[in-house]
C-alpha cells in the first residue's frame, strides 16, 4: 500500500497532519516518515507509562488505606474539609461501574480512577491534608528532595505526555526532551520501588527506538 499525504490527511485529518507537511514542504516522504516516527516513539513509551501509572496507584492507595484505616478510604472525602472536591472522581468511577452492571467495590473503584485523579492528590491544595501520609509512597526518594512539589511537577509532566500519546498528538519534535522525561519517569518509579527501573528498561525498547528515529530522520 502506498502511503501519501492525501491518505494520511483523509484518515487522521488535515489539521493533525499539517505540522509535518509544513515542516517539509518539498519532501512529502520525509514528512510521512516523521509522522511514522511519532507513532514509533509513542508506542515505545507504553511500558514506562503503564508501569508508572499502576505503581503510583498502588503506592498511593496503600498509604490512603493506612491513613484512614479502611479499604474504602475514599468514603471520607464527602465529610472531610479540603477533600470534598475529590468526591467527583469517586462518583464518576461509580457511575462507570454501575453502567457495566457491576457491583461497586473498593477494588473496582480504585481500578476505575484515572491517572489524573492520582496525580491530583499531590497538588498544592492537598498539601496540608494528604502529603504527610502520601509522602510515604516514595520511600526511596532522597530526603533532601522529599517535598510535594518535587513529586507533583514531574507527575504532571508525565500525565500531559500520556494524554498527548493517547490522543495521537505529536511528541516527536524535541527527541532529547522526550528522553529527559523518560529518564525522569524511571527516577520517579525508582522512588516508589528501587528495583523497578532496571526491570522496566529490560522490558521496553525506548532507547533503541530513539536510535532508530535519529537514523531514519537523519538527526544528530
């Protein structure tokens, strides 16, 4: 099958593809190759992003259970000043479970909650109510760095990258920056479990994909 500008614009929309073809106005083949590299790069980040999300969810969940002394820790949200705004996430998760005609249980609520929810727990507004407990989810974070903002900032960067990938948006422009984000992601994963970063790198092919992209695009 021949892949052309017309084909990609028809499938993915002219608006989505215009950035690539504008960069290479006289080289359609290179513009197409750049878009294909974008897909390759997005795919190569799946392992690290998915491990980060699950590890973060489980680590925070454990600390919330310890803090509240109950498996359904989210039940305190409606009656706890400063946490009431979080209940909308729980309500939405419950609605999704009910729509599938399933019984609502703590484990299903936890599984249904989005990365956005887990990351939001570390926002400034919850520093006084949650950070004291949630900081224990990062036992291998250096003590001198163990401040809420040092966790929240990179997590929000990872969340934005994940959203761009899942919405098929462009990420393959500053490859060095993506490599920095990936390295930071492994570091944050290591704050939760020091053995995980090495295992993640053994499962993924991020580094080899970056090398291949540089070769294909003739980037130094």
